[in-house]
C-alpha cells in the first residue's frame, strides 16, 4: 500500500504541469542529456516513447540520429514473463500498440539486440531517491530485464539511467526489494544526480 500511495502521489506530480511547461522541462532534460559525456560517448542508446506524462525524449532521439547513433526502444517480450527486448528504431519504422497502449516496434526475433550491446539505457520512472532506487509502474519489467547488473562488482555497460522531473524525487529513501536494480543516476531539469552509497551497506 505504501508503494501504491507513493506511486499515485508522484504520478500526480508529473501530471501537474501544463502542456507548455511539460515541453519546456522535457527540453531542458534533453539538453542535459545531450551534453553529458555518457550520451556523447554512447553509440547504442535505449530510449522510450513517453506515456502517462513521462519526460518526452523525442527530440533527444532526433539528436542521436543526427550524430550517427543507433536508437533502441523497449518491446514487451511475448515469451519471457515481464521482460523487455530492445529493437533498433529509426524514423518511419512501423509501431504497434502493446497491451498497455504504448507504441513499440514490431517484434522480429532477428532484430532483438543483446542487452550488453547497449551503451546507455534511459528508463522512465514514477519516482526516485538519492540512493538510486526507482519506483516504476509496478510491472517489474526493467528490474527483471537488467537483473544481471546486480551481480556485477562495478558498473560497466549498459549504463542504466533514469529520466524524470525534479518533482518526482522522493526526499526520503523509497521502499525497495533486494531484487530491484538500482539506477546509476537520474537526469532531471536541475542536472545529473549520481547515485549515493547505500545507507545500510
């Protein structure tokens, strides 16, 4: 119940912006990302199409294409429960609505990209805290898909970064489970927020 109450509260925070302010804040976040060293160094970047008032990264994908980078979008797996595949996405590619009403590339197994090929994964979220905990919509898709990152002693690729508005940051540590995959950082209007060390190592 605590997580659900937080989810409702933080979703309301991002829905509070009018269309103009939402676009301005999304553009500010895009500039932060495009100027970040990780984005500039990355060749294979996973993004997402906005839903439910999430940060809009459409212009960031345009920047990536103009810089010769490859953009990928998540696709819900039809065979692996609550997991994501990532498919390359280019302007004009055919999209189809998934079970949540979110457009995604048409799944073809030969186009599925190995997760370790991705350099940077930009994830949507409902809420986040200073310790890298991410509150999503509750499906666990990103946690299951990137569970292998928990077994690493240090971060290598893919770099897992959250994208959110400042208003979505929790001032206290979010409730979390041992299977949750922490974010390496979060990009908001005010800048890049690196993950702090765990409070209870």
